[in-house]
C-alpha cells in the first residue's frame, strides 16, 4: 500500500514539474537573423525632398553625394527665398552615419535607409518630429547639371584661366561667365559673360592671381576641358551678388 502511494506521489511531482511556473510563458524559439533583410549602404547618389523649417513651410533640399568624397547641397526656404543657397564640401562616414557640413559648423548626420537618407542626431537617433526628415534617393548616377544657386567662395583669374573655389571645399573648379557657357539652355537673363567677369575681377583685385571673395549666382555644368580634349565640370557665374566676402 505504501509503495502504491509513493508511486502516485512521484507521478504527481513529475506532472507538476512539466508545467511552466504561474505567470510565465514557454520559451520563444530564436529568430534566424539571416531572415532579416539588410539594406546595402551605397551613399553616392542624388537625393531630394522637403525638410521641416521652424519659420517657413519647409526647406526644398537637393543633395548630390559624389564618389570622390565631395557633396553639393542646394536648399531653398519656401516663402523666403527666390534663389537656393548652395554648399559644397566633403562628406565623411562616422560610426555608420554620413556627415555633411561646411567644415565650420557642426555637420548634419544622415542614416541610410531603404528609401534614401534620414536626418538624425550624432547618435543615430531620429528627431521627435511629425514632419519628414528623409530625403528620397532618386538616382545612383549623378546628374551633370546643378541648377542655379547662391554660392560663396574665392574667384581667381590668371593666365587667361578663371577658377572658383567654394568656401568649405578643398577643390577648385574652372569657371566662366554664365552667358557664354551657361548649361541651362535659354536661361541667360541677368547673366554676365566672361569678359564682364574678368573686368569686375580686375577692378576689385589689383594683382592678378589673388583670390576675390564673392557671393555669386551660379550653376554647375560641363564645359570644354582646360587641357586636351574632353570636358570638365565648370562653375558658371551668372552674376556677382556681393563682394568682399571672406570664407569662415
């Protein structure tokens, strides 16, 4: 009789041991990480979108990220600007985030996504905003032409060659008057030619070859190569907006 009771007790203990403890759930099988899609990060390309603005309806933003580590940023504040502001500089990747800036202020941080890039803080966290902080990637291949914008930098004329180095960039572009070489067909209104650009430089700078700090209305497009055959990318200057400008 005692042995029968002992067998019953053992059976009850085994049965109780197989049930999970009160308030707990059975263990969840591990998820196969290979099943989670991974976005291939390819920074170079052309991005476009409208970013939030504190005191205007939005900032129309275009960003050209180039494989040579340079970028061109074009931004127009809706309701405030008739001409976009431009910035040219170098982009970097820091802790998996792309940084874009002029080199003087704190850069903007961008996280790569399936649709484009999202503006985030330096830790990679999204901003607490209802407005979109994303620029859509429209093309992997970059367009040759960058439309008119305001750009600050140093113009130089020497030995019949014109060049322009934007503030924040370590590179220099060949330059010309927009009326002579403008890449935007038909847009020559209020545009100066190369002779007028050279004359303005001569009046402002007494010694050839010295930089002339200016803010200009310009565009980027292809022109004849400075040496040999082929083509180079130019900064075509349509007008000088302000003189005596110094890069930070």
